[in-house]
C-alpha cells in the first residue's frame, strides 16, 4: 500500500499543501480530484520524488520510498512528455529498456500495449504525427511499458473521445486487478465516478474527503426518494414529514424526515395504485464534490 502521511509544501509565502493524508490501496483505483491549483499535481510529484516536501512521509508497504522503489512506478504527466520525432513503438521499447527490461521483453510489452490501446497501425508513426487522442494513448503506454508496480496518472483521459476512454479504462482496470495501486487525477467526474474504487478530494492544499466511493456516497446521502407510479402523486404534498422536490403526474422526487416516513409513503403509494419505482436517491460524485468544496 502507498501511504501519504502529513505531507506539506510551501512555495515562498504560499502554503500549497497542508498535512495531506491518504492511502492508495493495491488492486484498487483511487481517483484524486480537485479544482485547478488544488494541489493534485504537486502531491503526485512529491510521491514520485520530483519535488521535495517540507514535511511528512511517503511509504510503500510501510517502508520509506527510495529512488530504486520509484523506478518501479509508472508515471504519466499531464503535459506531453514523449519525444515528438521518435516513432511510437521505438520510443516505448527505449523507455522499457531504460527501466531495465531486456530487448525481447521491451519489444513484447510495447507490442502488447499498442494492441490493447488501438495503436498497432500507428506503431511506426512519429509521436508528433499522431492526433492528440492517440498521443494521449501513447503517453499511457509509456507509463505502463515497464510493468510498473504502482501507477500515478495525471489527467489520463484528457483529450480522449468516449470510445478511447473505454479502451483506456479497460487497460487501467486490468492493471489494478493484477494488484497494482493506481492513483489518477481527472476533472472528468463522470469518468472518475465510473472508474474509481476510492476517492480523494483536495481543495486549497488540504484533503476535504477521503474514502471508498460507497462510503462517501453514504456519508453525503440525504433521505431523498424517487416515486414513479401509475396514479397522480400530488397527494405527497399533504403528507407530514415529506418535502416534494420535483413532481410531474405519477413522478415525484421528495425528501423525508425519517426512514419511517419513507416506508409509510411506500405503503400509501401501493394502496393507491401500481408502483413502478420507489428508490432512495444517492448523490453523484459531482454533487459530493461541490458540497465538500463549498
């Protein structure tokens, strides 16, 4: 497990990170979200050793990270970091060799990733000749080609169309299933919600929320329900303890004061006619993010 403990960072008089704490668990995808300037990239660079922190520790499996440990990391920066005039497959092999893979292993890994990411037909193209989306795929391949034990990805879905997102998601999930801790940042909250097992929300250099997707949803859920029935649901407005949020004929979205009130509403609705849907409404990641940041 990758553990970040009490990490702080200051640039001059500006405090950019304050006591940052969270874990990246093996076999799980951890989404790292926050607004521009929240501290995501600075945190990632400290984990990688590119920046030094002013305080705190980064450990892997309970042991403080060394430069040798970080050689086993896969990192994808937000900025393009590949050689533009180098051919894609040639570049991947070169990067794998720098990480100590044999020529045969490097070629095998490069070929497999090019196929998985849909870049086989562009393997002999230079990076600069690729579309922005394909450059992003190549950048992801470069982070994976040496079979890293930990993955740190800064905005891996930027510039990808929906089909390409699905391809990349599949590849990253395979890495997580194999046991690698995966930390990725993204502004695309719908993708984070679909992909992440755990979530870390940062604002102004401080962690505002941290936990599994399910636990955060539960913690920020209200007693809100959706009712879809064959009859007119207007009767809900007269029920004590019920506050109707949205209403249209047989459809109603409403808040209740207690679970007991919700169950009473359900019994009443069944007595009045067919009930197609009666379900609690959990907040989306975007709603949780806005609430936490506010």
